[in-house]
């Protein structure tokens, strides 16, 4: 294979590494493109192309993450990862680790780690790289990398339990949730929600957003049950779709443009967290983006007319 063919074969792996380190589709794609430019411009052939490219994309992602963290400190409202509809990298031997690590809950836990801890955790726990390769990638000794991994594991394991493994059960609960959502069935929604469920939204100050997280089954059910029937009246549609490996949906306006995504965390037969991304900057990779402010105005007019 020539350089371009070798790179394209490894592109899914490179993107998946970068996305887990950065939590951003656009930044991960940029990191992969920069990796290609460095590989294409190199005059020597690495002993291991996979090792060289994985190390390069990781180092680029670490640098990007350090600057991104400064921006996230001044982010308006709650920051959530950019929604990912499908992970391009597939490895049956590590499918459980891959699916768990791409969830929004896991990515938010990774945000608590330092860039080095995050990178070591992703390379070792998710992709199974050896400590010798990790050490050369991040510029630390193998012993130091082992310590970074210990600290990272401690933070991750303390943060949350793993999601239920029964995919069919999660999908069935999601189906019932979205049916109740379309119908404005508050009681039906409440029955599916954990008592301490949280509804979290990310508008980034560029779209209508919740002032803060809404907590509690009653409050969340009433809010969702009042808003989504109004969206349906103005022809906003709900398209069930996995979001970051978890049950979710894409909502589109009457022209098919993306309004926002919802992702559901399911545990013990109940929905624990609902995360909505409506920031238009985080939706462009999914297709043309709707004008959320215009839709918000239309919803308010519809509510007044009904009232």
C-alpha cells in the first residue's frame, strides 16, 4: 500500500482515539487531518505505521485539549461532548470497552482527568496499547504512565456504575420514552424516569437552553410533556438513533434540519440522565442545522394560541 492507503486504513482508529481525548467531532477530525499532513511530509518510513500515527494523533489531541480546556472554563452553561452517531472504529475483541468509553457519561468523567491521564487511560483501557508505546507517545516513563493510569482509573470507577449490558432492554425503554414524549404523556414519562433523574442541556449561549439542570422525575416529566407536543405541532420530528452508543434521538425541523439531539443514560431499568445538545456549533457534522431561536419563538406563539 502507498502512504494514503495505509493512512485511510487507520483513519477510523485515529479518529476514535482523538474523539475520546477531545470529546469533539470537529476537533478530532482536525487532529486526524494534521496527523496525515505530518505523515505525508515525513521523509522516513516508521517501523510501525500504526504506532507512529497513533502516537502523532494522541500528541496533537493532547495539545488541542490543553487549549480547549481554557475555552471550556468560560463556556456559557453546561458543556457536553459533541454527539457522535457512530464510532468508525470497530474491534470485536474490545467492543465493550469501545461502547462504554464513547458514552457521554464516560466522556464527561474523562473531562475530570488531566490531559496526560486522559490520554493514558484512553490508549490503555480502551484501545489496549502497551505501556512501552504509551510511554513514548506521552513522553513519560512506563512507571509514570502506570501511575497516571492508576489515578485515572480511580476517578473513572468512582464516577459511575457501568450501563446495563442488555441492549434490547435499553432500546425498548427508549422506545416507550419517545412514544410518551410525542404524546405529552406526563404519567408515562414519569414511570420511566429514576426518582433523581437529571435533564441537562447544552446550548453554549448560541441557542435556547436550560438555565440549570432540571432534577427529579416529576419536574422532568412535566417539562418534557409540556414542550414536545408543542414541537410536534410545528412539525418538529423525532428520529430515534443511537447517540454516543446509548439510546437517543435526533430532532429535526419541518425542513429536515437538525434541531438538537437527546441521549439517554439507562441503569436498573430506568432513565437516569437525559442530555440534550442544541448548540449549533456542535451539530454541523450531522447535517444542516435548524434555527433554534426561530423554533423557540414559534413554540411560544403556539403555546399562547393554545392558552
